C-alpha cells in the first residue's frame, strides 16, 4: 500500500474510532491520521494472530482493520491515563 493510502485509511479509521469512543476533540487532523496508522499496524497484528488477513491494499477491509486497532488504542489510552467520561 502506498503512503498516501496509509494516510487516507488512517484518517478514516482514526476519525471513526474517535466518533465511536467519544474522544473526538483533542488530537486534531494529524493526530487522527497517526491514530489510524498506528491502529492499522495494531489491528493488522491482531487480525493476523486471529487467522485473518492484515492490511495490504486500500479497501473497506483495511479500514475495518485499522478502525479496530484504533479503537483498541483509544480504549487502552483511556485505561492508562485514568481519564473517565463524565
């Protein structure tokens, strides 16, 4: 996958993860892209360990994998930072 595809998939997955978890204000556009890209790497590792495929091209499956990884990252971040929604 090209670097531009990683940015687009990362932005879409990061944005969806922030919307679903309710953590949509802080990081901004660049933080959303980084969240999605790191989420894609984590999601790819998780999906490979479970017997599925990792991210290898621009598709809805790639966005799903990155979204799952980004959501897990946001969940872990909220646990580690101790912040709670009020």
